[in-house]
C-alpha cells in the first residue's frame, strides 16, 4: 500500500510545489479532488472561497516614516 501524507495550507505556491493531488474543502464540504497539474491557481482559490480572488496585488514599495511611538 502506498503511503500518503496530508498537507494543509492556503498558500497556493506551496501546494503546487509539494502536492500532486489536492482536496479542496470549503466550510466543511469537499469541493473536489484535483490533480495539481490539471487545475489553475485561480480555480483552486475560487473553490476555496466561493468567488473569484485577485491573486496578484500590485503594491508600491514601503516608505517608512519617522517612528510615532517608541
């Protein structure tokens, strides 16, 4: 019998690197079992939260100011 491991994460990059198959669960309900190579990150996130998710957020570099509290 082949040994299987369980890895729980919300980090899609980790999932794509470590896993070959995923089971997506939302609110205690299985949303499906998928081969990682055959499903897009956008599809995984949609199944996880129930709506489209913006995966790439453009942020300006931080520009720290003087400390207000020490």
